[in-house]
C-alpha cells in the first residue's frame, strides 16, 4: 500500500469514521457500526467492503455478524496515521462513540 491508496480509501466521511471507530475499539461488529453512525446496514456494509478491498480493515464472520479490525498487514506507517488521527481528532467521531457507549452500557 502506498500513501495515495490509503488516503483515497479514507477520503470519505463514512469510511474514515468507520476506520477510526474500529481503531478506537480494536474490533467492531457491523451491527455496532451501523448504530454508531446511524446509517442503514447496506450503506455501512458497502463502505466496509471497500475498506476490505483497500486492505485497511479485515472482517471475520462470527455467526450472523462480521467483526472488523485493522488489517494485520497494514504497514506500520499507515497504522500510525490512523492512530494519530484518532487520538488527535476525537471531536470528528465523538457522536458515534457516544452512541456506542449508550448501546454498550
């Protein structure tokens, strides 16, 4: 993966928030991501498929749901970009995090 590929994959509001949520949680289920972003499941699944194709996220099916993590083969510099973005821009995805906290607690 080169920087252009990564930034093209993340150049969408929904995809970027999905990646930041997954990075923040270490793992997230499609059902949780749908609720967190308050979007329809087909739209979330379409963006997750694109992130899988870009090899930013990896999905693992467990029963009915698919759980996502950052792809283990993502270069260290790309993980660093994602983590730095997550750590320094909490306001960008705080509403989604708040929704998740309400669902989990």
